[in-house]
């Protein structure tokens, strides 16, 4: 992944005629009679709670604060619905389309159609391989993966584990983010496998990041290799699925499990000691950066990025806005609360009230 300051003014200027033809107005403002139209398609609400509890909320707040009209919809995991939503948004006058693809195939078809209509596309959180989106906004997913690997390694060290078997519960095989995450944690753990400090265990992707499937997959892993000593789970939903299986075997808390997204459930698992750590991605910052970029482009202004991400299928570097993730352990959960990403009422409900008090939350 190549980083560095990158101006994309030339790209924005080149796109201006198309944006204007599609209804973008460079003089648009919060008081305009015809607000700028921006379409946003989120992927689902099952693979991670974040899409509805965080992304939708923060994107809407950012657009509202700017006085810009945006249509935010969720495809709920349905590829046909995803394409239909995109068609409707373009027909209704969207000049910028922000999307989190369900897979690169569907995403590519949507991007190509949007671009043929003069609509600028921003890949949000997931890069559409071969898609040709003009921009990408996300976290540094290789860094997220590195934090997952480092987290499991730290917890194994804390437990004084000797030659532990470490299993991988990877994200969806069609999601480029899952590949980037694996690059990150494999980079941390492979040297330990090669040195004989750790033993490489089962390594399997979870189609569509489906949490129920993850439980079945991990149960099969544990049946085939009962001595699994650590699990790199690619997000909190997958982590919780693995933890549920470990609980059946009374192994929860003994086998470190990673996660990411800092969901309420993930943070509660960290508090309970069932999950080693999670990775917090400040979704509010991601949403605000995306909204700022979308608004600027829709108004015919310059867009900026702070790096590029390589699209290996398109053999191209995509101008990107990349944000920094943060590892979360029991002793710094307060940082997530301080950001307002989750509330104390949500985190410390019911049986977790005492655990919150024990951790000074």
C-alpha cells in the first residue's frame, strides 16, 4: 500500500463537466432551492451492527450539518437490491454515489453504469476491485490486520502460551478488505509460525462475513483441532461466533480471540475477558471525511486525498483518504466511550454494569 500526500484537483476538475451535466451545481449551498443530491448505499445490518448504528447516523449528521440533501439506503445483503438502489439514486439526480459494495462484481457493474451517466463514485470502507471508483475512503486495513495479529500475540504472551495453535477466521473471500486484513495479521504472525513459536492452525474465510456460518466453520475447526490456542477473527461478529463455540467447551477466556469494529457486543466480550481485544475505527471521522469529499465533488469543487490504494485488478492507484485504527483492550475501552461511539448505557447494561465498574467506566 503506497501512501503520500496526493492532490486530486486535476481529477475533480476533469469530472466537473460530467457532474454539472448530471445536476451538480457549483453554486449550491444549504439555502439553495435545489439541494445537491448524493446517494449512499450501505451493505447490510447483519455482518456488523456498525452500518446502521454508526455509519448511517454519522453520514446523515454530516450531510445535515452542511445543508446537503442525501439519500442513504441499506441493501441488506441483497445484490439485486443494491443495483436497484443505485439505479434509483442516479435516476433521481444523484451526481455523487457513495457505496460500500457487497462484492466486487456487483460493485463494478454499479460503478460502470454510474460513470456512464456522469456520476462520480466514492468507494466507502471497501474498495471495489476493478471497479474504477474515482475515490476510496477507509481505514488502513493492512494496519487493522496488523493490530489483530499483534493483539492475539500480546494476549498469548500474557497467558504464557507455549507453541499455541493459532486459527484464522477470515472475512468474506470476495471482500478486498478481508484480503488486506489477512495481509496485516499474517505479516505479524507468519514469522512466529516460521520460527516455531506458534503453530499455524485452520485458516478459513467466512462467506459474506455471515456470523451464523462463522459459528459452524469454527465449530468444525475446533472439532478437527481441539488444541486451538488463539483465534484471529476478522471482526467482532465473527469473534462472537467463535466465542459462542468456545463457551460450549468451557474454553472462553482461555483462548484469546481478536476482533474489530468496537461494537457494543465486542466491547462487552472484551470486558468479560472472552475477547482479547478489538480494533476501534473512528467511524465518525470516516463518515465526515466521506461526506466532505462527496459534498465538494457534487458542488464541482476540488477533492483531496492523503494517499493511494492499489487496485491490483485495475492495475491502478486509487486516490484515497485513509484513517488510523486503534487497538482496544480492557484498560482503554474508555477511549471509545469518550468518542461517543458507544454510550455507557449501552455498554454497561445488565450484567455488564459490575464489569464496567470494575474497569472504572
